[in-house]
């Protein structure tokens, strides 16, 4: 059975959902999944990885890996892949993987692809697909050779499983290049908000909210649904929401069960980031808004008149 090594992504002391999705998908493809778990104080998360399909977990737990350099992850993945005899290494999308994954492919002389949202066996190799040109094109990418490195989009697959005891092996932390230094910068996060990459439901606000008060008003719907709260580039550029909330070609790519676009016109750059959503609901007063061309359900109306009705009904259902 072929072995795939999956590099775990950790945030706030938890394994992120995209990693669990990759572990589950490896099983569906008949692959034996191993995992690399690197960070500071992460050893206890090995059982989570095992419960979601990792037959073995390579653990590198050290304070020097609190905020790892991409080079450290590249080296650890190289070591773990060698120990496990893996012929593939999978990453979920992150700032680290964007640098570590292609570096690993170069080091191993392997093939490389990023932004994949599907994968299937193709003779002696594998063929993945990804969207391109702002969702206007679906590219098919064949990866061949003895070693492949792939980065998958969040929400590409379904996760499943529960924690169980893991078979682990400890890896020493790689040395840090003395010529490199790390400067930690405090970034203000929206406290209490659901991470867009983890959210089953996302409410996204667009220019139709008009101003910061309108943006705060639409957030009431996200709060009532326990949903992630996204925004379009126009909202971010206006300074009404942080860039971390931006969905689109120059922001986050998301794939929730339900995506509610409120006051969103549906520019093609925005559609590129939310096209993986299972169900799309749109509210816009312009019946010709492009968002309606991709929406499963649409309401033509003023969001300031539509949302109060929805919020009232949600309140009634919760009683």
C-alpha cells in the first residue's frame, strides 16, 4: 500500500480541519496515511491525527517550533517522508506550506502542484484538478514520477473520525539558520469570530452594507447563526473589516456547507474564493447582480429590510 505523509497544520493548540480532511481522503483513495506533527506543546494532538486516519505520527515538539520557519518544516517533512517511505506529501494551504511544499519538491526532485481540489489515480501517477482564471477554467494536472508534493484547498474533502491512541516516533527539531531571525508582530484578530476555514456556515458582507454601521448590522446574522463572518475586497479596502476576513481571489478560499452573500454583487474575483460552497444564498437589491448566477437561492431586496425578518424568525426558532 502506498504511503502519503500529511503535514499537520496547527492553530491555537488544535489541529485545523483541512488537515483532518486530507487524512480522511487518503483513506478513501486506499493510501496509508502518516502525519508530521511539528510545533511547541503539540504532542497531545497525535491522538487526534490517529483517530482521523494517521497510521503513524512523526512528532517534533520543541519551543523552537512555536512559529516554525518554512525551512524547518521542509527538513522535517523530508526526514519523515524518508522514514515512512512515503511517495507523496500533502499540505493544506498556509503561509508556511506555500514556501515549504515547493522547496520539498525541489529537494526531492519530485513533481509539485498547489490549489488542488480533487485527486484521482491515473495509471502510474495521479491527476488533480484546480480552478484557474478566476474559476473560468478547470485545470487538470498530472503528477508523475517517484515522488509528488501537493497542496490542497481548504474544504476540498470531507473530514471524519475521532481521537484514538497514536503510534508515534519522535523527530528532533531541525536547527535554525543563524542568519535568519523571527520578528513577532501582534495582529489584531476579531475576537469571538469563527475561523472561515473551519466554518460550516459563512455570512459575507459586501458593498451593499454601505458603511461600518451596515457591516455591524449584517454581523448580527452571522452571530445568530454561529457562522463565520467574511467580507468582500471592497469592504476591506474601505477599512470596515480586516483583510483576514476577505473572501476572494486575493483573500481566502472557502468551502462551507452554506454561504450567505449579503449585499455582495458577485465580482468574478470574489466568486473565485467562494465557488466551493455547497449551497449559496444571496441577498441583493439588484436583480441583475452576478451573484444570482451562482446562487442556489436568492432574495431580490434591500438587505436592511430582509435581514430583520430573518433575525426575527431565527429568534423565534431558538425559543
